[in-house]
C-alpha cells in the first residue's frame, strides 16, 4: 500500500467549512486523513513517505471546465501567431516556417491564434496577405477566438469558395472583397469552416504525431496545475485518439470529452444518469453545441447592436445565430430524454435567450425533473435577468472571464462600449444568485492558466489598467472555488474531486505563495511548484 504524508504546509481544503489544514495522508491515490501536523503524523509508520511542505501552500488540483485539449496538442504542430502584432509580422513568421519546414505532400500551412485587436488598424488579414506566403500550397490561419479563419486563394478554392458561384452553409459567413461582389476576400466565419461538410477539407496530422503531442499537451496542463481537462469538440477521431492514449497508459490527467452536436446521439448511451465513469483517465461526459460566435470577432449574437459595427454591416448589426430554435429544441429534447448533460456555447445575450427558450421547451416536452446541470459556455454578455434564470433552471455558467484582461479594452472601445463592457462575465451577479460558476480560458484560445484566471476574477483589470465591473470582482477564495470544487460540481464529480477531503482523489497543486494572503495584484505571479494526480507527481518545477 503506497502511503505519503504531506505536512508542515498551509493546506486550503476548499471544503464547506473553508478549513485550513497542516497535513494530509494519502493512501493508494486517495485522501485518508486531513488535519494538523500532530494528528496526521501520529499515523506514520515505517512504510510511509514523508514530504515536508516547508510552509508552502497546497490546494486541490485545478479543473478545466471548458477547453479543447486535443486542439492544444494539434496547435503544438502549427505556426504560433498569438504574439504577432501586425499582418507583416504574421506573414514573415509564416514564410519562415514554410522555408524551414518540410511539409508532407498534400499538407496545408496552418497558423494558429492571430489576434487582430493587437494590430494598429485592427483589420483582419485577407487572401491577399496569405498569397504573399504562398500561391502553391494552401495557407490557413485561425483567429484567436477560434470562430473565424483566413485562407489564401488556393485554400478558398479547396473550401469551395473560389469564384463567385458557391454556397455557404447556414450559420456561416464568407466575407467578400466589396459589398457588391461575391468574390471571397479570404475571411471565413463560423459554419463556413465549421459545418460538418467542411470539417475534412484540411487533412489532419498523422495519428502518431498527435498522440505524441497529446502527451506534451498534458505536460503543459500539469505545469499549470490542471489535473482534470476537457475536450469540447469531441468527434469519433478524437474519441479514438483519447481512448487509445488511455489504453496505452499515456493519459496522466483526467479528460472529459463532450460529443459535438451531430454526433452526440451516435457516441453517447443512456446510462440512467449524467454521471459517468472514467476508463484509463478518459470518459465522454455529454454533448456540445454552439449558438453563436465570439464578441472579439463580432460574431456573437446580441440583442443590441455592436458599439462599432463591422465595416459593411448595417447600423443595427447584432451578430447572428448559428442554429434554429427547432433544431435546438429537438437536440435538447434528445439529450434530456437520455440523461445527457449538454454544454452550450453562447457568448451573446440573444444566444443565451435562445438557450433558455429552447432548453425550457425541451424540458416541457419531456416532463423531465432530473438534475442534468446544463452548462452555458462563455457567457460574455449575460444579463442580470439571465443570471437569475440560470439559477432557477439549475444551469451552470462557465465564464471566459479572462476576456477582461485579453480583450477588455477592445470590448470597452469597440465591441460593447463603455456601459455594457462593465458587465461582461458578470461574476458578482452569479455570486448573488448562489450559482456554482466556473472559470475557463477556452484553450487553445488561451492557455489553461487558472492562476491568471483567478487573478482576473479578483482584479477585473484590462491591459490598460481600467477596471471593468467593480461589482463583479470576487474574493480569492471564491475564485479558488471556481477552479476547483465548482469545476468538480459541473462534472458531477464533487464527491471525488475539487476539495481536499477524506475519501476523495489525492489531486493537489503545491504553490509557492498563499493565494488567500498575497496582494490581489500579485496573484498572477504565484508559481506552480508541483502537481499531483491521485498521489503521483506529474509535474515538478
């Protein structure tokens, strides 16, 4: 029997009593005892390993409540564009990659994560820019939001958007060179690239490549204190990859997959409960759907127009939906009848209105009273009345609150305007309604850095230093709950994870500083020293 005692630390248990302990005993991957040094050390014997925490802080393992870990593993194989600050720099980086990399025949040159809000003119690149990289191989770059992308002329042809005689899937947009033209300018939004018939156009990397990269992605997550991760874009290929990785012993953290809408019924089964069991650290947790796009891409669906509407759009432009009510009612009805939890991407308040309207209608049609904890993902423009409605429905908002830091100034100046920007990711309202909300970074949009996530929830500061929503600042303890016990609750795992209590998994993060005691503005500087999954160290600084 493997036993370890961690002692002489500040152990923030995140239990109902907000206990601060000194020591914890781990037996066979689970927590056997929590208490003072004297209490726990009195249980030592010659077979127990002793670990002196030397006053450092231990908290529960961080939980990623929304992300795409397989996409993270794939982005490790792509040209990273998150830090470029101009189209010229982006073009140069793509050309350098092309000149120094041997691409397999038939491959695309793919860049990931450009952010046009960092460019002086705030304009997206177009096919004209990407044709400078190559006219002989398809070039494709994705926006940081993941909801739009840009292709060169050859890439547009392969997507079916060459010339002027093409059809765009419902819920998608192909931007054109002018208002009076149908010639694509290279910028593709939402279902123009995400529709099922467009999914296989860009060939996937070799299975072995992504499998090896998945191990590296887990190392990245572990270095940030994550012990439970998610893939919210699960298809049959991803499922096969994660199942195979688990059977080969390559999964070191728990991963939950959420099956994309058109495959949910095929990939799921009715187990009589939304709580499911892991096999080799992997399980399918439910279904996933999308109702709109992103605010920074100005494709989120709002009830009031954007503060600055995109060029070429009418003054009352509010973004747009990606699905009809009829489609969503039927999908939610299927999920509810089969006891499947469903995660719904909704950034704009109009999209959230659609979620409530359709999910409540599906509940009415099924007559179900089961607790299924539907999750609303991102919730950027969530209104006060919608927060109250979520509480009444038993829905869980997972907030992409890091928008405040990464795009807060852009939201203030261009997307929502000074007034509405104060209430993006309304954590304060959620607390007032007693909601168990979570925080995420939507990796690979941003890294799954829950320490930065807690920092932003406590401080609510943009990169220019302005505070967005003083009333939505939360305490460090509430922020810690949002990335631990609330994440476990979202996954129906509060009985086995999320707090340091006897009987739960020994999932821990050891930090160099106490998040409850450092100055609020210094939370982001806290370092992960060690990450422990079920009693085994999976990362050590």
